[in-house]
């Protein structure tokens, strides 16, 4: 999954460089990337991963400080979303290149949503109008993203940290194929998408 994501970023003419943040104790990444000439010079591994996504992203941003400008766009992506395509990256960049805040790929909610009680009974049906499921990449300017993540507490994605500053990230329609592989059965679905 990771190699597909890295190949996608390396294959995008819009992406200058990719940094992969992994745990300092990671013992697999070197062998996983061995013999990948398409990634040479376009991808750098940073052994700066934290205990949470929030901390890993912030550590990565601090590690690349001397390689980027404050106004450079940064795209943060989950390796667990191998369905990303260069077309999705291009659509996100095209939609946000002049945006003052930045934004993220997301999918409008089409299912009926239920809020549950503590014993898994339906408590209420939640209106889905205006609800979106967040995806990645999420794209913000370097300095703004650093400031948001440095001030944020208890956020699950970069857009939430930006929202905590009182800003409103733009939603850019993503794709069902850009789902997050979370459960064992998700692997089979990801394989179907990746095989076309």
C-alpha cells in the first residue's frame, strides 16, 4: 500500500518532493523501498514518527523546515489510503492553488446516519445534509499548518487543527476509491480498486 502511495506522489508533476514520516524504530521501510528507482531523489524517509498522527505530522514539518518556505503548499496523506491517484492530487491542487486557507479531499455523505446509545441502540437519525467524510491529502501552507498543529490539542486531522484557528478549509470532492484501509476486509477492496 505504501509503495503505491509513494509511486503516486512521485508520478505527479505537481509534487516537488515527498517526505515519509515513520517511527524512529521502524525496521522495515528500507527494505520496502529498496530497488525503487522512481522514488530516488523524490522521496525522503524521516525517522520522526510520534505517538499520534498529529505528532508525526508536526515532527515531519519541523524536520523539513529548512527545505520549504512559509507559503509552500504541504499535502498530508495517509499511507492507509492507497487508492489515491495523480488525478485526485491534481484536482485538489487546482481547486486550492489560490485559496487563502487550503482544504482537503472529502466525500459527501450519502448513507443515512444513526447516533447510538451506549448499548448500541439507535438514539437518533442524524441529518446528512452538508456532511462530508474527510479524506486525504489535506493541503495547507507550511507556516499555517505548523501554527495550527502547534496550537491544536486532541485533533484527528490537519483540517481540524486549521478549524481550531477559526478558519474554514475548503472541501474538494474526492473519490470512493480513496478510502482508508482500516479493517482486514478492506484489503480485498483496495486490491480491486488498484487492479482497475
